DNA sequence: GGATATACCGTATAGCCATACGGTTTTTAC
DNA sequence: GTAAAAACCGTATGGCTATACGGTATATCC
């Protein structure tokens, strides 16, 4: 999507209807044909990248399930997918962040933002519940606080990795993030998977 | 500052030189007299709120030290200061976030953003070191990963509290955040404070 | 093949924006 | 008191923006 290209290269302010059209190689009129207003265009773009990131994570999770890997490991991989650890994800992060920043003021964007976050949290909670069933998680643990916490560290870690891509105090960002995520998951996923009945759960 | 008022009421896009002047009750010319460009004005505003939030936290920490409270408790209070748990902090959060979103594209803003984050992280690390000295923290624990982790959860938690001010699954945001912060601090601060030599450490 | 819809274009326009500039008032310094 | 500096104002203006609009090509259907 041309919008994302512009955001990641020149910032959100550079996204004008005219420039977007030019970047996409079409005319202003055609953009108007597809989107009645600029906001509609932005909303569509936001929705687009949101679901794109989601699908990327879902795919990774699906693969993990098929290979019967421990849930904690699958989660770790999925969450790492949200960290700007390479050029691609860094670009993605910039775009998502720019949108999220705008979502503070534009209700239509905020809706998508909240919905995306909620869905992620719900899926993490489901993963914790699955963890209980197969013995990786203590049976009486409430999955929601854990899900909120895990979503929070991922979010916060992403920002830190973005700001200091080279890491902190000599420790590369990648390793630092991985160890923190592992530790964080270790708080919740304390046991080892016994058996996993692969139902249709997404996580 | 008029800039912040505009951002929190009408969003970042509403911040124009003319409107800022009107909000502040002065003329456009005077704004230009103080700031050569709009960017300069924005940068000043960002710097202003950054240090303001910082001072608020520092004060709370200073009070905690004077009352000889456990470092973990002081840290918890300081970090909670960053969460949008009431109207004031919610406004502050909006402003900070809007700036942070812009900082992705404007190098001058990014610099302030990074510097602020680094300072916070450094102070948390110092708190962990202090914790070691008085027995709250295991002596051989590396303070940096812990600091990164704690900064990350605070950041991420702030966003979640903002998005879902009413909490998750019936648990109010305030309690949820407090319990998560406590749990997170509990991972690092495992012991009890024996004695604390109140030096000039800021945390 | 004609009609209807959809894809697509280029230009016009009214509004808002940051900034430039020349002026006036107030304060400061001696 | 007076001169210099700082605070302060109001009005251009040129550029960029979203959007409106009228038109042309192209596909789709009967």
C-alpha cells in the first residue's frame, strides 16, 4: 500500500492524497473514486496493516501448533514478530505507531486500534488457557492478568527496541528482548507440556 | 502551555501557530518572536512536558526515600505515575503519545524522546542497584535487563490502561495495573530492605 | 451493438497554513 | 531623559491541501 510506503519513508505528514496517488502511480481522481475522503483512505490503510501483521503472527502460531512445539515457545515466537528487530518489522512498527499516534485523536482509527489490541490480548489469554490444559500453566491461574502483562511487555519492548536498536549496555537488542520475553513467559508457563490435543484453537 | 491544551483537546493536527497563539491569548507575531519556526515551538513544548513528568516522578521518589519506604514500593509508585489512571495523567499521556508518534519522523523530537526514555531506564537501573545494597535484590543480578523490562511493562501497561480505562474482564484498570506492576517488581525485588543509607541517589 | 456501470483522468477552487515583514509599545540601561 | 533592546501586534502572501466536478476510456451485460 502506497500509504505505508509514504509513512515509512517520509512520515505521516507526507501522506497527502496527491502524493499517495503519485506513489501508487494513479491519479488523484481514482483515489477519490475508491475513497470518498482522506480519512476513509487512512482508515482502510490502518485496517490493512493491522490485519496483515495479525496474519503474519497467526501463520507463525499455526506452524508452531503443527510442529507440537510448547505453547510458551510458540508465544515467544509470535510476540517477537511484533518487535522491530529487522528492517521489515521496523518499517511495520513505524507505520503502526504512526497510526496509533493518530488514533488518539481520530475516533475511527481508535476503534481499529482498540479492536486489534483486544484481539491480541484475547488470543494470549487463550494460549494461557491452552497451557493449563496441557500442564504448562498452573491450573488455578487467571489468564487475563497474565495476558495483559504479556501484551504490555511486548508493546513496551517493541518501543525500546525501536529506540535503541543496538541494545543496552553492550547487550544486543535481539538477545535482550528474547531473554526478557522468555523470562516473562517463564513466570506464567512454569510446567512442561504433557500432551496437546490440537483442537481448532488458534493459539 | 497552550500547545498541550490544544493537543489534549483537539489533537495534534489542531496545533497550528495561529491557533496556539489564540489559545495562549497572544498574537501570531509574538509566537514568532519566541520561536523562529513551528518545529522549534513543538520541540520546546515536548521538552517542557517531558521534564514536567520527570519532576513529578522525582518528587514522589524523593518523598519515598525520605520516609525510608522499601525501594520496590517507591518504584511502584513512581511507575504508576506514568499510567493514565486519572484525568490529569490521561491528558498528559495523550500529549506525550502524540509527541512520541511525531518523534518517529522528526529527528529533533526523536532525540528528546530517546533521551527521556534513557534517563528513566537509567534511574530504574540505579534503583535496582540500590536494592542490592540494602538486600531487596539478589546481589548478582544484572540491573540492566531488569530496568529494560520494568520500563517496558510500564510503557505497555500505560497504553492498555489508556485503551481500556474500565479494565479487563471486570477487573478495574487501576487494580489490574497495580497488581501487574507489583508482580513484575516482585520478580526483581525478592528480599526485604535491611538498612538504607540515604545517599544522594535519586532512586 | 448499444447501454450501463465502473475505472480512470486532469483541472479548478476555496481554505488553511507557516512564514515574512514593518510597525508600535513597553521595558531596560545608562 | 533618551537610546537601545525587547515585547508585541496585524497584515500580507505564496504554497499546499482536500475536495468537487466534468469528462473519457474500458469493461460488462443483455
